[in-house]
C-alpha cells in the first residue's frame, strides 16, 4: 500500500510537470505570436510612412521637372528620376522592407549616376518644398521676427535701436 501511494504521488508530480511544461510552451508560443504580429504591424506602419514620404519626393521631383522647358533634356532627366522614385514608392507599398532595401541597393549599384542625381534632386526638391509658402506669409513672418522693422522710426535716435529701447538717451 505504501508503494502504491508513492507511485501515485510520483505519477501526479509527473503529470503536473508535464502540464506545467505544456502551459509554459503554450504561453511561449502565444508570446512569440503576439510579438510577431506587433512587429508586422510596426513594419507595415513604417513601410506605409516611408512610401508616403517617397511619394512626396516623387511629387516634388515632378514639380521640379515642370520648372524646366517642356521637352528639354533636363526636364526629361528629372522626369525619369521622378518616375523611378514613384516606382520605388509603389514597390514600398507592395513589398516587404527587406526586399525593398535590396531593390534600392541593387538600383544604386546598377545605376550610380541616376541614383546620385535622384538623391540630389530629392534634396533640392525637399528644400524647395519645405521653403515653399505664400509670399505674404513669408513677409509677415519676417516682419514679426525682425525687431528692426516692427515699427517705423520716429526720429534719428530711433534708427539704431531695436524696438523696446525708445529712451532718449538721458538717464
């Protein structure tokens, strides 16, 4: 009878150990799946954001191409770069990140001049895009930030002083 109780206790411990291992394994699989889904979602968000920014660069390159005379070599070259950038934006939306990075790397190796020209155009276009604003807005912003042009000088002593320093020089 003592052997039977001991055997029963060992079986119960063995069953508990097996259940604990299975529960831990199940928990590990659930955590891995959750982490995988979270990583996929973040990758998708990053890819979507990158595709949007690349599309904006393609749009800026299109706008830059329009600045040249229609049919000129420069306009055609910039338009070709814009088309390549737009194609890259499309591939970003439809392929995974590692494939996209391989494509960019391969394109840069196969077409270094176009890649560098595209990078320069993107830089110029981005600068132009960021600086673009209405002339009235630019003028009002400049006037607001420039203490020398906020008010019209009232006399010879006011010309050399920023606004706020309107003393007459007497202490």
